[in-house]
C-alpha cells in the first residue's frame, strides 16, 4: 500500500469528529454506569488475587505459576489500586483506559486505511458493540487487549504505507510484546499482521527486501519476549484436559457471532433500500482500494476463523471474550465498506442498524452492565461482610468458589498457594483479615487423602471454630457443601450457624472434640 492507496481526504471534518466524540461519550456513559458500585464477579476476584499485594507470593509468581493470563494487565491493575486505593473502580480502570484506546486506535486505523469519513463510523461501531462494552467493563485483560490490538493494527497500517520507517517498526514490535504479555490468545493477531507485513511487496512499489528483513527482526524480538511465558504455557497445556469446561464444540453461527451473520447483512440491506429509495450514492471522489478492504477483512475475520477451527478440539476457545481483539479491524472494514458504497448519511444509519441488531441478538442491553449485574456477586459480597464483622483470624474459611480450577483440588490439594487461589472468591478484596483459606473441589470426592487433608488443615489452623462458604446456584456447588458438611459432622464438629442467600450459603462449625490419628483413620469412605 503506497501513499496513493490511502483513501482521501485525510483532513478531519466536523461530522468525522462528531461521530468519534459520540462514540467516546455514549460508550463512556454506558461503560461507567455502575462500574464503581457493582461488586466484583468471579473472574474479577481472580484478577484481584493476581494483582493484590496482600496475596501469597509475588504478582509475577501468581500470574505465571497459577493463573491463565500473563501479568501485564494485572500489573496495570496493581498500579491503579496503589494510586487510587482498593476499590471496584480502581481495579477496573485499566480496562476503561483500554476501551478508550480501542476507540481512538480504531479511528486512526480506519483513517489510515479508508479516510476520515470511514474513521468516524468505525470508532462509533467499535465503541458500542456488545462485546466491546461487556468484556471491557470487567477487571480482566480483555479491555486492555482490545486497546492494544487497535493500536497494533494502526501501527501495522502505518508500516504498510511507509515500510522503511524504524519508529513504526519499533512501536509495532513493542506493542506485539505487550499484547502477548496481556493474553496468550492475542498471538494470532500478531501472526495475521506479520503475514501482511511479510507480503508487503503486494501493497507497495518500494524496495521490499529491507522492510521484510526488519519485520522478521521485530518478529524475532516478539518471539524472544515469549520465552519467560513458556513454562506457564506448558503448565496450562498440562491442565487443559481438566480445565476444559465446555463439553461440545460451537456451531458456525456461534463462531462468527451475530454481528457477522445477522447484523452486517441487515445493515447492508437497510443501506441498499434507503439508497434505492433516495437515489443517493457515495460522494467519494476516489475509487475504493479493494486490496485494503481485503487486508481489513483478513485481520477482522482471520483470527475469528482460526479460533473457530481450534475450538473444534478445545471448545472453550469459542468464548467471545477471545475474539474482542479482532473488533477494531472488523469495525474499520465495516465502516469503510458502508461509507464507500453509500456515503456518510446512509452509512451512519446502517452502522446504527448494525449496532442495534447485534445488541438484539446478544445477551443483555446497552444500558445495563450484564456481566457485572449478577445476584451471585451481591450475595458473595454479603457473605464477605458477615465474615469481616464476625470471624476471627484463627477461624479459617473453606470456600466452594465455583472456579473452574476447582477441578484441580483432588489432585493438587497439597499446594497451599493453589488452594488459596481457588478460594479467591472469598478473597482479600472484601475480606482483608489474615485468615487461612482453602478450597472445595468442583465435584466432591469422598477420598481418604482429600478427607485427611481437610482435617489436617483444620487441626493446624482452627482453634475451635471455622467457616464454610459455597455457591449453591449449581448442583455441583451444593454437592461439595453437603460432602464437606458430612465429613465435618462425623469428625467431631457441629454446625452452629447457617446463613443462606439465593446463590450462596455460609456455615459456621465448632469443634466438639479433638481429632486424633484414630479419628482420622475412622473416616475412610
């Protein structure tokens, strides 16, 4: 792509700025609505366990040895909480910054590929799509990944236009490193960008040997940066058979998502109808460069299709959280196509149609943070408040969190840090007391070694009383609570208190007799 390929004009006009500002303003309003008040959901307790300074070991060790994500976004959350204090808003702040970066980066990407008229549309689309808002609201890596992906794509587009510049090469390589250190599944996007950059001879008339060599150097730098992550990747590969919580592969429509299979055709149909009724056409003076459209489509759909293929073997990869990094390229493609074919007024109506249809076919509504508005999160915070007010430091807490890593408990219960991690739903964000925590398994197994572990844990940490809190909104959660209760009752404990909510139960037990070796030997299932 040479200078003449870039769509004109590049000078900003008032409507271009207005669409961008509307995207930022409307998106920010709905993004921030409730973010400061809604309690942490399960995945965000994981985020705090990694980022919080009051948890076992270091942030680096917690991230690479136990969690499923690299440490970059957790480091940002840790800094945010150090600066603004421990709060829901502070831990979610890096996600909001990533969201704003995504809107800005998409504007710049689309402006570089298709011109400023398409840029305003693209920024509005990416700002208001359900996946952008919903996954960026969470204190997880997805908002940061979204922002970095938009920035990386823009830098790639700059390199296509000026392949011999060193500054964009260095910036692209650095952005690629940050993408992988934010989430492992961001790497396919870097691969797609690299394929386009290595094929640079198809897009520019300049000497292509040096740019390709420099791209290979940058790719080697990104690959070297991944080396510290290799042990973590090996660990997750070893755990994958246990942690795959989705039993069946996704359908083709689920892989594509409603934006591609329904909203995009609907928006095109609307634009064609309005165009035919009004006899209006695009006023773009230059013909569209279909090579550029092909690149944008390749970036926007290529990774989605790769994840779709991989999800046939690992079904959890079908989760739409892993596809958010492709939204900036998709929005640029859609905005560019609508603008070049129909012109700004009709394209804007079509973009609104695309956003609306996508929301109609998705869970939730624009004005409600669906993933944060869960009764379970409220109930767990209520239980934490009770424990914070009534429990003592020498009264340990056994937690049935429902975290997928709970499946590891029967085989890895001897690792106290892992058990603390799995118990993080009753973590130190809402319960800062220095109490010992351990976890219940995903499925209760009446195994002598596991039974012995719990009794030895209580013998070491519980002077007389202990607490058990578990999710009761699933059969497995209720089963784990019943299994542990039966173990405690037949081992010299009695239940002295019970608090229930629609999704959780909090039990307090008191030891009525000491547990000796003979008592432990008598609890063989």
